[in-house]
């Protein structure tokens, strides 16, 4: 890492990422012009031989001094005999009060900055047991609202007293449910999917997001007891009549629907406009007056497996992930097309040079082709590979596809829009194919495999021309200068040059100190190549000198694929965090 710190940094131009699964992971900045959201980070404990099966968290809440970046104090987040806490909410009027909540846990905390202590008080909720999914407090810090997985909302009165009678507590006032509409069959008083996001408006109304993707504005109304019960009340003494409480219910005023669970509600200003974050990693904008949602931002919510540019076109690129293929405008960072296939994962894709189709390989063993304008399916090759299609490419005349599968087979297909014929199956590899690259004359291709071999194939006679072996899992391969060499990367953390003629290794460069190299790409003049991998760093190399010129830092998890734009102005990298980053190609 010391050498990397001394190298020039790549300029990060834009980022496409939003981890919608993070609860309350979308908030407005104090200036109300910028938004802050999480991209995602997976923390793991790794032994030198295996993944450690231990719990990472210590179930504590820690208060940090932001200016000094040092911890001030800490305490157990939830009672030892209770559940766990995974939500935090600060008070609006005081800096020393905050609330924690979670599964069967709800606490009010007070920070003593002088003695560096933080002390909790358990909220008085009686025998009520709930899994709290979201919390919010009104501007005066008088009432606390807790959305639950059961679909109701706990309303608590917050008590904060200073002086001699110091107190900080929260007491349950009521359990809020919906007013049932009798004309709708099957209507229930609970919010379907649970209350997953909540925000309190200045008017006292609530914005409620649910697991079903419903966002509604609700008002608290007082309801008198039912007519049947009023007859019984009239017979009772006056002292008992005065103790009867009026029931508080929620009346839905406005309602809108988005795709996926609502995980965040971010108010802007007085709340006349607000943003919604969904579990599908999409951001919606809603105004209170019209209450119509507009999707303003979208990205992959899961690991991105591949990225590719069209032939000689740098304005567009395509990416693939679980269930989706997306086409993006490079300059605007805007989604132009989305192709969805539910419940399966796209492992690899390729854009035909004639621009008429997008071919893709999926983990259900099928090869699919779609139109790039509308995403309409053109054809499907059933049972292309037994263990999923893991790599795919095509010839320049767009009449032949070469695919690799998880079982190790390399298959050649002759294709038209009406018929697709298997020409030959080449069986040499013993593991899953990780990458396939075509030679410029379409007569040869090279494949890399998890069994530690790379094979150069003759696509006219369908036999092996050359093979190289190494003690590694090859993750990527591409052709080197004038296609007389191949460039490989893998779990041995090396980038290795091999001669195509006899398969001898020419040079091995240590490309990472901490993890595998998952992707490699090279410019069309073969002078510069880029790598990315488990260390989350994008590195730019000079091919002949074998030195790193620039390093890019931005991914929070492993880089899975990358491509250099045909005009050599940008580099696109994608990762397991669902992030798509556009880097400016350095001037060398």
C-alpha cells in the first residue's frame, strides 16, 4: 500500500451506485441541496485458510467526537436479556439525547460529555413486543413514532427534564393502525409488509413507507367508541366514563406505489418535497401536493458481473447483474434500457458489432439475445451449458457465438434470428470458463479457466492450438501486442504475459498485495492495460515497461469487471458492491 500511496490518482468522473437495502440510508445534507447515501460495504473476518465463522459486532453503541475522530464513550446497545438494536435517531432540539431501537429494544440515551458517559433508559412499552423497523421523532422532541414489522406504529411520549428532577424517558401512548375501508374486501388495519420507513411532517401528519412499496400520507384522527360499546358505557358510573380513552387511528390521505420495499424517506425543507429510497436501489422524488412519484435515480442493487462497450462506440455501455441487463449513457450516467429476467443471474454479455443485438449468458444455462433499442427478445438458446453460461463473445460478422460454461465446455454456435445451431463442443478445460476473447481475424479465440489453464482455440478446425498452465485460478485473459502474446490474471495476484507460439511465460508482474486480480483490459494499440480485483484498486499499467502509472480508489468491494472506452477517454469499472465508476483515462 505504501507504493500505491505514492502513485498519481485516477480522476473519478462519476459514480452509479446506491445501496437501497441500508435502512435510512438516504438523507438530505444540512444545506438541503445535496444528498448523502451509502454505496455498500461488506465486512468479513478472514483466516489465512478459510472464512472465520464468528460474529463481528459487539452489540455496543459508541459515541464519537467528529472533530477529533475519537470515541468518547460507549455502552451496551440493548438489554442483555432482550433483543438487539440496529436503528439510531438523534433528537432535534438537543445534542445529548438520542434513541436506539430494534428487535424488542427501545431506549432513550443521554450523553454526559464531561464525565464521558452515555446512559440508557428503557422505554415504557409494557408487555408489547415488536420488531421496530424505523423510527422518527417530531421537531419538538415530544412524540416518538416507531414503525414495526407487524404493520402498526407505536406512538410514544418523550419526557426530557433537566435540573433537580433529571429524567429522559419515553412512554407508550397508543398503537396506531389504519382506518379500515368497509367497501374494500379484505382490507386490514395493518400496513402490508410492515412499516419500513417513517417521517413526521410539521403538521403532525406521517409519511409511511411499507414493505409492499406503498408510500402514504396519513393523519391521526380520534375515533369515538363503537355504537355497541356506548350502550354499555352509559350504564357505568361517571367516574369510569371519564377514564375511557378516545381511540386514535391513522387516516390515509394520499397514497402512491413504487417498486420494492421503501427503506428511506428524506424530507427536503419543510417536507413539501421528499425523496424515497427503495430496496431495489432506486430513488424517487415525490411532492406533497400531487403525491406522484418520479424515479430520478437507478442503479444495480447487487453485484455487477460484466461491462462491455459497443464496437467503436464510446457513448454507451452495457452492464449485467442478477435479473437485469442495463444500457447506460456514458456522459449523462443515465439508464437508457433495462432488460429484466426474474430470478436468474446474467454472468456475461456482448454487444454485436452490427449493433442489432445484445447477447448474454445466464446461470440457468441459456443464451439470450435482445434488441438494443427496446430490449425485445430475439431468440433463446436453450440448454446452452449444463452449469450456466459464464462467458460469451461473438465474431465480427455476427454469425457465430463462442460461449463458455461452468462445466468447462467451450461451444461454437452458428446463429441467425430464426435458427441457432451448435457447430462444435470443445472439451479440454476441467473447470468453469471465466473469460473468452476473440482474435481480430475471427479464426482463433482464447479462454481462461478456473482449473488453472488458458487455451487458444482454432475456430476453423475446432482444436487446441496452445495451452498454458499455472498454479492459479485464471479470472481473465486478453490478447497482447499484435496478438502474439496473451495477458492473464488470476488468484495468484499476478499479471502474466505468455507467448502464443509456444505458451512460454515471458513476464510476471505482481499486481496486488492482498487479493486476486479479477479483470484485465488493454488498449487497441496494446501499450496500456488496466487491472482490478479483490483489493478494490484500479491500476493503469504500461505494457512494455511493466510499471503502474496510476491508481484509482473508489470501490468498497471487489472489482469484478472493467473496460477501456474505444476512444480511450474513460475507464468503466464495476464491482460486487453494485457500483459503476467512470474514470478519466490518464494522459500518458
